[in-house]
C-alpha cells in the first residue's frame, strides 16, 4: 500500500547491500542503517475460500474473523458448509520486500538539511497505520532530524475524498 | 470484500451504485472538526461527515442505503476501497442512480 510522492518531496533511497552504501557515502550522501526487526513475527496464514453456491472467492485470515469497529465487534463467519477451502498459504505482509539480510540503509539526497521533509519510497520499518487495517505501509513521508528520518503518521491520512 | 471507487463514484463489490463522493464546497481535511464520536463536523456547512476509516463494507453500505445523502470521509489508502481513476462504465454497474 503506497501513498506515493504527491508532495514532490526529496526522495530517500533504500539499499540493501554494503557496497551500495559505500558508493553513496563516497559521493557525499548521508546514510544510516536500519535493522529489519522481528521479520518472522509478521508471518501469518491466509485462507483462499470459494463460496459453494456463487463461486465467489475470498481471502481471509480464518473461518471466523473478528475485528473491532466503532460500532463494536464485527464477526465474519465462513462455515465449511458454505465456503470450500481452495488453499491455505503462509504469508508475510512484507512479502514484496527485496532480499532480506536483516537490515537496510536509507540514503539521503545530497542537499537535504535537518528539518527537511522527505519521501521514503521503500520503508524498512514495519509501520502499520490504523487506516491500513493491519496492512503495512510500503512508503511514507518524514522529517530528517539530522540523525534519522521521523516518519509522519499523519501523511497516511492526507489522501482523502470528502463528500 | 472491497468497495469499488471509480473516480469519485462508489459501488458495492457486486456493482450496486452507492454514491458520488462530491462536496459542493470542495472542502479538505482542514475543514473537518472531530465531533467526539469518531466522526467529523464540517466547518463550512455544519453537516456530519462520517469517518469510514474503521467501517466495514456492511456498515457503510447500510449507512448509505438508510441515508443516501450522508457525507463521507474516505482515506484512499484504506484497503476497503479499491480505487480506480477511470470513470465507471455500464459494465461496472447495473444499477446506477
């Protein structure tokens, strides 16, 4: 899930190899390493179910799924008599992350100053905005504080339709 | 289950037209004031704006069937909404208002 760089902010690169970090550092770019934390904890499973009458396919975390909404707990049920299991898969919500050595590094644009807003196209941190309904953000906006990028959680609320 | 958003037109997952998301005053989030109940009040027209961030598809569909003119605040990053920039075609909806 991406918010894209609608505000045309300077783009922070993400690299996963030490040679790449060294090349950018030699060119004068600031950079810092971020560990990829608790990757294995993110793993879950997902069921692909097919409605026996309509043929509708649905992906769900389980046959009984409960989640909280403003009106209280919502329970969704997919009983065996109505929904046929097509496949159960192990998933990692960050499955599309590049090859994982347990760390990544952000490369700052050359002219970025402390306090500047930046756009991170490939987030290393596992950030889950509340509006993403348990999905992880792939990108984000933040502020460079001179040592690290502070991700602005409000940036995930900015893309709204009202009416 | 996702709701389909073609441009600013909202449909159920089965293609039933629900609503066109359009504000005559073109307000943005700065014009919304929290009402203390998880929703908002519009500073321009004082109408209630329903916050869809934590609604399920069923809740939202029932709301719009009971109150077709209800104003919504939709976060385009919310995976409940499958968003496409293109306009809806007759094939997308069999029951457009």
